């Protein structure tokens, strides 16, 4: 169970092939992702939307999907990260692929992060 003095769950959500897939000039919503974003926001998660296409593109897509208000900010994905640790060594960080998050909640993400519950979501093949 999550300690109530911990900060809210912070989630960065990608745009392309996470919220939408692009076919030609048409953007097609990824099934269930807008609903998942709404549920996470309603449950108190702090959501950021980011894209290698930039912050304006991330905001545009969120608006098209009707989930603009779920996000606290829109960001470009970084080109360089300066940190004293490798990303794989970050504490309390998991990566979840869009097809694996449909039944996840803020509570189940916290349990997966803390190791209280074995992940039922296998790693995505690389």
C-alpha cells in the first residue's frame, strides 16, 4: 500500500504509437489510451504529455483526443539527459507499453513500482 505522505504518481505519456498511430496524414487513437489517461487523472496522477514532435504537437494531439485537461504540461522529448545515474538505475521507475496498461490503476502502478506485486506485464520485445 502506498504511503500517504508520498508525492502523487507522476507519469510521462508519449504521443506517437502510444496515444495515436499515424497512417498517411490521419491520426488514429490507440484503443483505450484516452480512457486510461482520463482514469489516471481522475485518480490523482500527475500527467505530462511529451513527444519527439515537440510540445505544441503533444498539446494538439491531446486536444484532438479530448484529454487536454488531464495533463499539467506538454513537453518535447529531450535530446540529451544529464543525470548522475543511468535511466535503468532510477529508483521507482517502470516502463509500461500501451498494450499493457489497460487494466492498470494508480494503485497497481504503485504496487508494481514498489515491488509489492509481481508484474503481470512482461517486458516489451526490443
